[in-house]
C-alpha cells in the first residue's frame, strides 16, 4: 500500500456466550476489504479471535501494525510511544498473528481491549 495507509477498525462489543474464530484478515494491497475509504471495520465481541496474516511470496509487502486509539486511526497517526502489534518482515513465509479480544489478559505482554476498543493501524 505504497504511500497509503490502511486501517482495520475494531470496535469490540460486549461479552458473547462463547468466542468465535473470525475470518482471517490478509494484510496485503490485494485484499479488497481495504479498498473502502473508511478501511475495513470489524465488530468482534469479547472472547472472539482474529488472525492477521502477512502473506509470503515474491510480491511481499513490509508493514508494521500498531495498536492506536480511534482519533489516531482517523487521522492516520501513530502515537509517540506506539504499541507495536505485528511486523510483517518475513517474505519467505506467511506470518500469522492471532488476537484474542479480551478485557483483561492473564499474560503480562497480552493485549487488552477495554471499552472503548483500541484500533489497529499500519505504516
């Protein structure tokens, strides 16, 4: 996505009965989901899981995905001390990163999505 940023806007809703595995998001300019001017918007619920995939191959694209606030995502800005979520930097293979949307993480380095949810942004 040379010269252009894509955003995956994630608005996490309240807790569901059981978490779902959402359809994976392939992070690549060929993904038609990102063609809309507003980016690709998802509404997962607490407990859901989402795979972000950086596809390998000859036409590899390098990205860094950050966790940002809503205003930052709308302005396409990364904060001074950003939270790096995923780096797409391995062209020889697919890179898959799974996010579990949870209000609290038992893992010290785990991501938490308290309302209002944070958003994903890449550069």
